[in-house]
C-alpha cells in the first residue's frame, strides 16, 4: 500500500489506518495483536512494517524537485517476497 501523509502530525498514518481497520503490521500501539503475532511466528517479524522509500521536496535554493529514494530493509523485503508482493 502506498501512503502519502499530508501533514507531519505524529502517528498520522498509523492512526488513520487503525481507524479504517487496516492497521500496520508490527504496530504495537495502533495495530492488531493477532496480526502481529502471526507475522512474528511465520516471518520472524519483530518490527513495524512501515518504510519511507521515497521522499520528494523542493530544493531550498533552486526550487527544483528533489527526490530521495531508499530500498526496503532486507528483512522487510524478505516478507514482501514471501507474500508475493514484489511482482
């Protein structure tokens, strides 16, 4: 799922997803314990499965679009691949 936060409010994405009954896996505060336990058992997941893989902003001096990309961490990518979500 791709999410685009509109503000920098604390836990914005986590709280909104909880509100619509789609909590983020590994979220111990706003998540679902049953989902978290399932991912811990089957994928050895002990973390929040939330990652910023792309950040876009205007360069402060030139005003040009600046895009920063980062790959998923290896453990996160392993889960994505195991679930067939990397295709």
